[in-house]
């Protein structure tokens, strides 16, 4: 299999990297985080590069690119520690809206493509523990439309979004796989209450309360669409994590080469060289699993879901190891708020919790194993 990137993909990588180097310094990122984490302006700058429409079909004003191009962009945004809801607004939202009726797509996808509207997924509920099929929010038919009642938590950039894609149950009990629909709810709709707050990585999230909120139906059979969109999100944050780990490792190597103890550089100590070698091994393992995740997005649902759970589990493990080791190799400066390394570590920690933590993904992998697990064929 050819793992070389095409000329167009390399050009896309260079364009994103140039923007990061020129327009998004750590000082800017730190200032945004200290001011509360609002990132809509940064997202607008990414839209000027055409990146908001990366996954939107050309018929709706987007670029119509695929998973590999998305991986390239997310990796570069991670390397630059860019504070913007890119995965949620530019990758997950188009995957969800792709299942909507034609008129709803025509109304919203062009806005997603030019970033005049930020649409995010509001899926998590109290007690669900990342399970997509555990939905308590209720949907009721109301005339020609629908109304939703329930609550969603930790909605990414929820107080900056213009609309939400909300899974809600139109039939069945909270644990039924059937009866889950997807609905589009505008933030300004009556019955919508949003409470925003900053997150530990300098971004923002929100709690969403729905009390008879008006909604437009995207799909009555919403679970398969939701699972695919979440897998798209997993692939995106996996690539972002690789970029974060790559840059954090490079920063740590530079630090070991310049910081001196007992009159010699720290990199001259064999024990520390062994530790950075272990870090690089975990980085390359994470990179290969990120590639694996993106390439598996086109597979049938069963194979795709298992592959993305495997990838996310490994990324979580690598991110924790690389983050912890790099902080320790820096010493005290590695945890100071003024040093970029601590912010890379915090973002890696937040990524571990997005779209399913390690225990959840390990359970997903286990549940999807064949009886023999390939050992006793």
C-alpha cells in the first residue's frame, strides 16, 4: 500500500502550516485561553483558507475532500495547538447533515462551508458514558415539525454555535438502539437554554437544555449516521493528537539538547536518551494508527467501528505516555502556564476524553472481537 501523500495533499499541508506559523503563535493562543477560550474568530480565519468547507460537497460550496485530506489538516492544526472547534464544525457536522433532506442540506451546508454558521453535535447525556445508543432526550411530532425535551452536556463550543445536531428518541426506552432520530436545533429557537464555560485546554463547552424546542428532522434512523459521524470525529482528533505529540516531542528534544546539568547537556545522559526513544516509539505507533483510522472510514460499519475504537484506544495510550514523559523530562517548567509544553499536555489529556475515553474504547474493541479473536482459527 502506498502511504505517500499526493502533491495536492502536501500543498494543503504546507498551506495550513504557513498559516499556523504566521497567524497563530503560542502567545495568541495563550491570550485566547486566558480570555475565556472563545474561538469563533480563529475558526473564521480557517474558513478564509477554505478549510471549513473541506468535507462539504462541491455542490454546496465546499471542497469535497476526503478523510486523508482531513487528517493532513488536523495534524497540522494539532502541531500548531490551534484553538478552534475544527473537527466538530468542519468534519462531524457535514457528516451528520449528509443524511438530511435536500432542502435542509441546501439551507445549512453552504453556511457550514463558509463558516457563517457553526453547527456542532450535542450528543452526550448524564449517565450515558459515551454510549451513542443511550438517549433519554425525547422528540415529539408537532404539526409539520418536531419538539425536543431533554439535556445534553459538554457540547463543544456550545455557546458559540449557531445550531446543534441533537440525537433524540421518538420511540422506545433509553437503551434501545432503534427509535433514535437526529434533529437540527437552532440556538435561537424558543426553549433552548445554553450555559457555556471554559475547558481545561483553553477552549469552551456548554450545557444544553431543551424544553419543547423546535427542531427539524435530519433522519429518523439516526444511530447509524451518528456512529459514522463520531468515527469521523475520532479520526480527526487522532490526527490532531499526532500533530500535538510530534511538536511536543520536538520541543522536548530541543530542551534536552540545550539545558545543561553538571556542565553537560541533558541529552548526554543515557537514561534520558532511552526515555525519549520510548516517546518516539509511541509517537510513531500513534501516527500509524491515525493513518489506519482515516483509511478505515470508508469500510462497512462493523469493520469501521472496530478499527476506529482500536485507533482511539492506542492514541489515548500514546498521548498519555508522551505527555507525561515530556513533562517529566522538562522538569518544573513543563507544568508552568507560561510554557507551551503544558498546554500541549492539557490538550492531549482533553483529547483522551473526547468521543470515548480509554476504558470505553477498550470495551468497544472487546465487544466487536470475533469469538476466537484471531488466536485459535
